């Protein structure tokens, strides 16, 4: 049986073989691209300053929609949801930290660590709520069976 050929360096990406890690990295990359585009438009295109509110809402909405993907994909597995979400958010926070080097006023609003903690807490809460919801649904499917006691 022939072994499928892969691109050079494929073996160095062995950590991406788990689905939750792959999805987390991909969503982190996509959110980071939105962040970089957001910052470039906000700081390098002064003609669009009059659309600042719309620009900020659109960029924040795009990042929020992208970070919902792990929650929807792993809705039946809260632990994988949490791991994928925190992985993506950690990647996003790392890029946020690197952009603070070029945009010095960025950290005055919120630092990279605060951004990471904010996202991690949101994912932890969503994963906990999902886990509780699945426990409630499982309990409703399999109710407790108590033996019938005779009263005398």
C-alpha cells in the first residue's frame, strides 16, 4: 500500500492532527487577520475616520462570529469547545500583543493579557453552560427509577 505524499515540513505540524487544535489555530489566524485589517484601516486611512463606529462594530462582529465557530462545532463536547476556543483566543492574543509593538496606544485601552483572560472566561462560561445543558438533557432522557413502596 502506498503512503500518501505530503508537503515538506508536514511532520513538523503533527500537533495539528487533533480536530480541536486545528480549528482553534485556524480561527485564531482568521481573527488575527481581521484584527490586523481593522488596525490598518483605523490608523492608516484617515479618510474613513467618519465611519469609525461602523468600522469598529463590523470588526468586532466579525471576530465574534469567527470565535463562535468552535462553540458551534463542538457543542456536544464542552471540553473540546473550551480547548479549541482558548487555543484560538490565545493565538489572537499573541497577535494582539505583537501589534502593540507597532500601535503603541493599543495597550492603553486593554492589554494582551486582559484580552486573553476576557476570551478565556467567556469560553469557560459557555463551555460550563453547555455541559450543564447536556447533563439536564441526559437526565430528562433517563429519569430516576424508584422502586414502588407499598403503604400499609
